[in-house]
């Protein structure tokens, strides 16, 4: 059985632990590898290695750091399909979806290549007579990242390339459910020329996360995952005087106006709701049909019913299995609650199985109508291929519904009305808004900006905000004297 290694101080090493976590193929739950629960000593060595590497890495010219990112980007592109196959085998994602996962990560590395211009400070000459003020952007030190199962390529690549490009070193704790993909990313990063200790990768569960939150040598923590875990990580890290950015749950709404292009709406809603088995923090899980557009719900249900789950290498598969039996059980329980609480189940995927893979974590696409805000399928993030359809009489009613929801990750509106779109984008209390685009994930020169209970922190992932999160600003005010300066002591705080 393949044992997943740790990466510590530039070496891929086998853990000396006596407890391992099975990594399974979600299509049949067969064990494909085992991830270690890193020992306390191994966690200590990883953090110490990052701390030691920081002493020299911070002095590496920013242009050299950028060139490592250039080589890394080229290697990721060269190995994109290989990474995608590894990713698909341990997540169940279709091959095209897995390639998309890798590609969105590559785009962030491309942004990290721009670090010289992103780390420019500011300067003003002669702020007072003979006095200049300027600022530098400097790294923090050792940073840590804790990443989820659903994007094992993209989300690690949100974190460590940006942090390391800024001059920091990094300890990554990827999801124990699919660690093979992050290890391939680490292997290629080392091949790109990253010095020993700049990136360290450890594996395990909660007990391996805690040292990353409490060790004083770690200055900043990035996390993506569920709300309860995100809240715990944010509270623990900040109570230990660390920076923290924690991306948590979501309940993303799409508002469909009656003047929208019907064909465009239905085609987009199918993929945005059940694609990737709904295991996306930006998936559309609630469709709000305004006015006459409510008549489109039966046709939407019919189209979604034609989407069939399948194996990662099946070109006809719409999506793959859920990540684990526990995830499947939770989604099935939510579907049952929807039925019990009065929602109308137009498409029911709870009995779906794939021939020859009956032990897999399969759920077919599921659509509810007549959903109300007091139902559990509306109040909770389902994280499965389940779409809830709701109705509103006006755009104001739809806005009130979305704004009352405690989550604020993403939302979208479909309309041909410029005033309606502008009103929605201005008044909605959600961080990322799409107009005639269902999943408004911004490209990496912007930042990923969830709001409300979808994010805990101040500075978001990638883009300019990531540079600010992974760095500190130092401001210098200087005067160089030329001969004698007349005048006595300055007894005020003014600059003369």
C-alpha cells in the first residue's frame, strides 16, 4: 500500500507515526493510499525547517523568487493532465473538471510571477524640508495553510505560491482525504528550484492542525473549509496573535428575472448547481425565480434530470461521486428533510447507483421546488448535487431574501435589464456577484472576496489582498544633512 510521504526540509520522508488515514477512491471506496498522522516531532521539525529557511529565503532578490514561480508555472502546465488524473482518482471528479481545478491554480501562480510589481512600496520626496518618506513591503516569516478536499490543486495554489513569492516560508497541511495531488504540486515546486525548507508539507487531522494555530513561530494562517472549523481556526489563531484568513461555508443564490435569456439561464444553472457533485463553495444551491420566470422551473428540472454521474474517465459523465460515505449520508439526510418539511422533490437522485460501483458514494442530481426559508435544505449548506428552487414576486423581494441569508460567498443575477443588474450588484450583501454568469469566481489579479459567515478575517485570498496578508509594510522617514542646519531644538512632533 502506498504511504504518502511528508515534505520536510526539502526531503520526501516517510512518517514514523503508527496511525494512518486511508485515502479512498470515492467511486468504490477502495483504499488507494494511506496518509500519515504526523508525529509531534515531525510537526516540530517542519516548522523549525521553515523558520530556518526564512533566514536566507527572505534575502533572495524578488526577481529570483519570481523566476522560480515562472519555472513552476511552466512545470504545472507541462504536467497538467498528469496532475488531473491523480486528482480525479482521489476525488472522483470528472477529468475535465479536474483539469479545470489545476488550471485555476496555475492562474494564481501566474499572478505570483508578478510579485516584483506587487511588492512595490510608496515614496514621497520632500514631505518636509530635506525629508523624504518611503515604504517597503517585507515578508512576515513562517506561514501555514490548511486546505479542503474539494479543490486539492487550486486551493493549495491559492496559498503557498503567493506567500513564498512574498519572501515567506510555508507549512501546508492539505486535506487527509486527497493528499496525493498536493504532494505532486510539492514535487514540481521542488523541481522548479525552491530551496529546501521553503515549502514543507505535513499530513493528519485536527491534532496536526493545532500546532499550526498555536506555535509562535507561525505568523499567519490561511484556511478553507466548513463554518465550524473555520470559526475555530480563526478564534484560535487570532487568540495566539496570528493573522488569519478563513474561508468557510456558503449558500449561493442565483436570481432569475423574467426578462433573462431563458436558454442561457437553464444551461448555466444545470452545471452551476450539480457540477462537481455540488462540492463547490461557489456552487449555486438556490435558484430564485422572479415573476413569470417561475414557469421555467419544470423545464430546468427536466434538464438536470438528464445529467448522469459517472467515473472520472467517462466522457459522458456529468459529475462524479461524493468524497466519502459520510458526505453521502449527510446529503441523503438533507434530501429526506426536504421531503419531510414540505418541499416538492421534482428530481430525486437519492437512489442512484452506478453499475459495477455500487459501493461508491453516488447521489444523482436532485431538484426541489416550493422551498421556504424555514426548511433545513435552505438554512444549511448541503454540499451535494441538490438545487433548491424558490419564488419571488419582485427584484426587491429577491434581494431581501438573499440579504437575509447569513452567508455571503457568491451570488448572481440573470437579466437583460441594466438598471436591474446595477441595483442588484449595488444592494446585495454578498462579496462576489455575477451578472449573467452563474459562478463569479474572479481571476487572480482580483481577490476572492466572500462576506458574512463565508469569511472570517480582513484580507482575502490571492490578488493584491493576498500580498498584503502575507507581508508587512515598513515606512521610513529620512533626512540627510548638508552642512549646518540653523535653528534650535524642535520641541513639537512637526517635521520642519
